[in-house]
C-alpha cells in the first residue's frame, strides 16, 4: 500500500464528513442538549416533515435504523407467520432478517442485468401464501416499480420497499419508498444521507400504516401516551434528527456531486470491454439515480481489486462477497444461478460526495493500466 498522503483513496472515510462540519455539529448537539431535547422532540418532527416533503411522501416516521423500519412496516402491514415475502438476494442480509423476524418466510429471487430485483423471477416465485414483495432499490437506483406495482395489484400483494440506499432516487418521477405500504431509508453514516451513528425512517402515504408505525416504534403508545398495542423501542434520536435536518438541506447538492462522479467514471471507463458499468446518470428518462454506490462488473475482478489496493485505492465486495442466499447458515436453500455468477464479477468503486475529480481520474488511470498490462 502506498501510504504517501493524498495518494490514498479509501473506499469511504468515516471521519471526513465530521471534520468538514465539526463546529456546526457541535453547535447542534449543544443547542439540543441545553434544551434537554433528546427523545421525540421538535427537531425530530421537523425533520420528519422535511423528509416527507423532500420525497413527496405524505408521512415520514423516524426509527432506530432501516432494518427496524422494514420490520416494523411489515408488522404494521399485518405480515407475519404463515406468510411468504419475496425479496432479491442482492441486498443486505438486513432485508431478509426483517422478513424472518416477523415470522414470515423470506422467499429469495434473482436480480436482473441491472442488479435489481427481476420481475420475471418474482412472478415465478408467487404462491397462494405470497403476501408481499420487498424490492431493494440497490445502489441508489429505484427498481422497475411499473412491473412490480402491476403484479402486486393483480395478486393483491403488499409492497414494502428497502430504500435504505435510495433516498432521493426516483422512478418515473416518483420517489423510492413511496410506491407501496411503506419504504425504509437508512441514515447509517456511509449512506447518501448519514448521521453520527444509526438512524432510519419509514416513508408512507398510508395514514393507517403511519399511525401503526408511530405506535410500534414507541412501546405501542399512542399520541396521548396510552398503550394501544404491543410495541418496541425504535425511535430516531432527536439529536440525530437535528443533524439530519441540517444535512438534508445539502442533500440535493451531494446527490448532484455523486451523479457527476458517475458521469466521470462512465466517460473514463466505458470503452473497456472487460467492464460492465452501471447506467450513467443520463441513462434513461424513467430513472433518477442517486449513486449510493458505483457497482461495476469486472473481468479478473479479484486481481483488479488487489492491483488497485497496491495503488492505494480501496474497493469493496458487495455484502462481503455473497448474496444473502449464499450464507449457508441462514438455510435459504435455493440456487440462483444468475445472481451467483454476477457475484463473481461485482466490485464497488469509491463513490461519495467528498471524492474529488482528480481522485476519480487516479482510480480510472489505475484500472486502465491494469487491463492494458
Ligand atoms: C444499509 C442497508 C440496510 C440496513 O440499514 P440500517 O439503517 O443499517 O439498518 C438495509 N438494506 C440495505 C440495502 C442497506 O444498504
């Protein structure tokens, strides 16, 4: 590893966003702390309302993290034991875990050439027990919701969306997370909108789901504090919400920056036949992608990864290199040949709003050198 300062391009630098805003962040914490505003306070409701406005959702409910958000939304939609929920295994294990802990059966299906849930594979997995489809809007791109919404209508299925990576992403001008009963977004620090720890929210247009979620996240208590049902504790911290509200104002600029980086990657790499790149930001008019990640398919992937490492460029294998169904101990027991072959080629290149053009050029130079050799 070349450790000369400035030459090292980590996959993601967790300190950077903090350093860049240190004074402002401390001020936000001090201001909320002096009010004693820690749990379910105005900063949270303010952020929830701004988040709803940003996405065009009727409601947003802050929760502890996106995994909880998925679980609670499935529960709010009445999904549980005896039900089957279809998901694509090119996702975080959290997606499947959220289904598992409702008591329902997670039913794994393939992704398509775009790396997102394959509607044909969903159709083939339908049974009389299917209750819901849980698409993941992977890498900041919204899945083909036209096909999924149509299928859900035809078979009376619920849609719950894993929009953990897709805040701000749109399909046919509708925001990820707003197509079904509810959609969970994540504020994990490395996500498009990150906080200083764990955090998440659920977007919903359904007043009943909103009401159920507001109770479920707060010990089953209603707005008057009366216990209306069994519940859990999964609230978004008020201080995190205050920080997120500030960062939300800058999110459109951060998304523009990610899209500019994607455009640059695409311009520098698209002639390499050894690579398959994600669609560029102007790829097609149905999609507005926020590029949470830049996921390529690469010939000789593992050797490329090692080569980049020696040049000081950090990359990542999605989900530690395995699709969810490939973790044997989860006993999902399916074979998904397309997804499995894809996982031999996929690689994540650095992608975040802090990345400078010259760093993207360095990464691309190194990749070109590798394939020319
Ligand atoms: C990050 C992520 C999650 C989990 O989000 P948390 O807020 O960490 O619980 C779930 N699904 C996907 C696709 C993710 O990227």
